[in-house]
């Protein structure tokens, strides 16, 4: 799923993690807009009414307010942030393991739970009308919906980054290191991403395309590959 040209916000959320990320963004923006509004009102009032308010000079109550209020605001933003951070790093019992390897300039995928199920994924240059320019690939990742997926990510040459924004997933592919992300998708469809780490001249030509389908169709797809 990709946003339209006029879209100014996030892509639609299709995973519980992305939903929580959007909720936290909205919560933080509400706090920031409230703070900016109060400060802007105070500045405009000071400009319009040049005469200083005698009640504000050496006011102990005002000193107490602007000492305590920043602490409360940090708590209101920090507690949901820490909760979300632990949620993103939480390791669930996966139903399926996918191994992803970044190359210059394509992705390789392997379904570790099944035999002889691996393939390379290159950008599709067919120019078909129903294909997404610079996003479509010749071999899509296929995963079942509503199941917990573990993705093990690494690279064979240089730094890459495996990203699908609508699922709230982003992890660096580092040579010699195995990074792990867990995610699940709660709706069928096609989801697109791109390498998010500058990795060379063809960095912008190694897209990610994932197809999410019901479990029974996924089993049939796996059997067709074996």
C-alpha cells in the first residue's frame, strides 16, 4: 500500500505495531501543539500589553508551575514512548521464519521452515501498466495474514535497510550481523517498501514487495515452490 501524491501523513496501518506508532505520533503532536499554542498566546499578550503584570514579577506560584509542568509533560510523552519501545523489541513465538539478505542491488529471501524455498527478488522493469513503477519486483515475498512472522535480516556486501512503512517495520541489513524483526499483518494485500540505507549507485532500484494472503493460499503457494 502506498500513499497518494497529496498525502501528508503516514500510510495506512496494516499491523498492530504501525497502529501503535501512529497513536503515539498523534499523542505527541497533541502535546506539542498545546505547548506551542500556550507559548504563542503568552508572546502575543506580552507584545500587545507592554505594561508588565505586577503579579508575574517574582511570583512563586508561576515559578512552581513552569518547573513542574515540563516534568509532567515529559512523563506524559515518555511513558507511552517506553511502552512502545518495549513492544517493538518484544520477541513473540513466531509462526514463520523469513531470512532476508541484501545485495548490491537486490534482495534474496529464504523460508527457513521449508526445504528449497529461496529466491532472488529484482526490480521489475517490464513496464506493464498494472505494475508500480520502481516498486514492483519479479518475485514477491508471500506471507500469511494474522500470523507472527520473524524476519532475520543481514547483508552480503554493504549496509542495506529492509523497510515496509505500512507495517511499521525497518531494520538495517549489516554484513556479518543478523538482525531480527517480528511483525504480523492483519489484512491481505500488496505492501511496498524500499532500501532505506544508501548502498551504492543503484540504491533506489532495490524495492521490496510483499503479498499478504490467507493461510490456506499460502500453504498452496509453498507447495508449488517445493
